[in-house]
């Protein structure tokens, strides 16, 4: 990641947007690896990222849209996972996923959060099915969902708008 940042500054003048994007990608990579290994999203990483995203989303949005889109998306992402957490009494997802859902919304905005959640659930279901098929996991076994959420967030930065446009066109709203 450091090498990429160093090489990128040879071609791109570092701007606040570039620095923020680099911080968020680095943080998402750390969360991906840590959750994959420990099935835990550490507050020491997630909370500072959440604060930085909340403080800068309106001035340096990572995707297009009105200034308030990231905050609505944070409520949707965090609220969705909070509902799952409450209904399941913490059995389906952990509270780290609630915070990560809010963080995702701040990063990808509206309707990017819907794309990111869709990508995370589809990729998680696909990988989970493969693990079940090859008996690497059993029904009721746990998988680190934060890995899918973090990967989907990064993917949404790159292909979120085309996916949203395609889907809206498919259902006649685009």
C-alpha cells in the first residue's frame, strides 16, 4: 500500500481527497485482514476512521451527490445492521458490523450504500455456499462478514455508480 501511495504521488499531486482516500483504503484493508483472522472489527481502527469520515464526508465525498447523501447512507447502513443486531440479540452479526455499516455509508453515500450492501451479501452468500459445499463450514458456522463489507465498500468506489445505473435501468427507474 505504501509503494502504491509513493508511486501514485509521482503522477498525482497529493490532495486532501487523495490522502483521505488512501487513509480509508488502508483502514479497510486492516479491517479486512483483522476480521478475517479474528472475526472482530477493532474499535481502535474503526472508530477513528468513522470520525474522520463523518467530519470530512460533506467536504470531500468519495462519490458524487449532495453533501447530505453520505449521512443518510450512514443512517441506512448503520441502522440496517443495528436492526439485525437487535432482532438477533447479537447472534447474526456483531456490533462492529453496525459501526462498519455506518462507516460504509459515509464513504459510498446514497445510493452507493445499497450497492455495497448488495455486493457484500451476494459475495458472502457465494463464498458461504462454496464453504458449505466443500464442507469447510457447517450450517450455523460463523464467517467474518466484515471482510465482505470492506471489500464491497472498495468495489463500490470503483463500480458502484455503473451497477446502480444498470439496476435502476433494469427495473425501469433509470
